[in-house]
């Protein structure tokens, strides 16, 4: 009987609210108080107090504190499933309610990779804002993909198809890539010897964590397998700047390389793989005029993206 009293909700505590579940879900996803605090724009002590109060309301421990971070208990895992479903329902209701707004006005958040947002999307979105002065566009460029299903963003532009359920998507273009180098590098090292798979050459590549998912990095490993990797970066502009400084050969989108006139295109025995560009948005937002307006505008303007 004593064990049964441990899980009983203490009397006099307020009822569970949606904010309790929102804080709990963020903690489960971030696996740390500090990470959850950053995500919600609050402080670590506040997150700790909110968790303590929620556990008191439930009369149960939801997380074990480990050196690696917060780990859900069995009870926490069960609650996570229900809380996730409640979040989906709440966000769906919010999307439907937002859909009643008429006209091209209001705020839309768009997310993409850094260089794609800066070099391709920013000029187009600026044009859209000029055409529709009541609109407010927020472009978020980040290596961490924001979630369409959790409404962290309204529209996402990414390389490759979207895998989440409940999303609508369309291919809006394909970006060719090429191999480039600065004249100073070519004077010092010469053209790469593809028959020797790049022996004696130096190359610039993506960070190791991204290498397996990036097609042009696989191309580099195959055609220039004996080259020395002199520099790595997850920033395309960072790679381009390193190539301009003479660090080595680099695979870049032709659209980005064109912004660096110091770079020279290198003829290759096989084309560097191009990357398909996909636009995604949540199915529940397809009837919202401002979402539809931005989606259709970007799809039309990028239809022949290259």
C-alpha cells in the first residue's frame, strides 16, 4: 500500500495544463534542461522548476538524470506518446483556425540551408514582399532542420524529399554542381590527375558528420580518393572562401560558385551530381492564402532553377 501512495497525485495541486506538456515534450526532445531552455527562450532554473511541478502534479518521476542528459523513465515514455498526440491535435486545430485568415497578409516563416537561403531564396522572398506589402517573411537558415509538423516553420526548402507524414511537397528545381579551384592553387598544384585519383592534390570537403549524406562528397571520395582533405566546413560559403584562398579543389553549386569570380571551373571525367530542391509545407495549411501565395510564388520563380 505504501508503494501505491507514491504515484498518487498530491492533493491541492493545480490541474495539468497544455504548457506542462509543452515543457515536457521539449525536455524529452532536447534531453537536457539547458537545451530545452534555449528552445523555449527561457532559463534552466525555470525549466527545472516546471519539471519538478509537473512531476508533483502527476505524482511520478518522468526523467532520470544521467551524465549524458535526461533519460525518460517508463512512465515518462508512456506519457510522451499521449503528449505527442495531444500536440499534433493542438497544432492541427491551430493550423485550421489560422486558415480562416483571408488575403495575403501576416507572417510566414521559411527555412532552408544557409547558402540556398542567402543566394537563391532571399532575392525571391524580397520580391514577394514588395508585391505584397502586408506580408512579413521570416527566413531561417540553419543546419538543424526545423519541423513542419510541430509548426516550427511554415515552409521548408530542402535537398531531397520530405519523409514526415502529413506534408505536401513538390520538386522546384535541380542545382548543378561542379569542381572549382583558385588560379593560385592551380599554379602551385596544377590540374588534378583523375587517372591517379587525385594523388598530390588537396581538396575541401563537408564536415565528416555530413559526408555520408552529401552526394558530391561521395563523388570526391571516388574520383579524388588519394587527394588530401585540407579543409572541412558545413558552410558552402566557407568552403568557397577557403578555395579562393588556395586551400584546394572544392565541389560547389554552380549558382554559388558564380558569386566567386576568382574560382575556375575544372573539367571532370564524370559530372559532379546535381541536387534536387524540394519545397514542403503541412497539408493542413494548404488552404491558408498567405502560405499558398508564398508556395506558388517560389514554385513558379524556381521552376527552372539552375
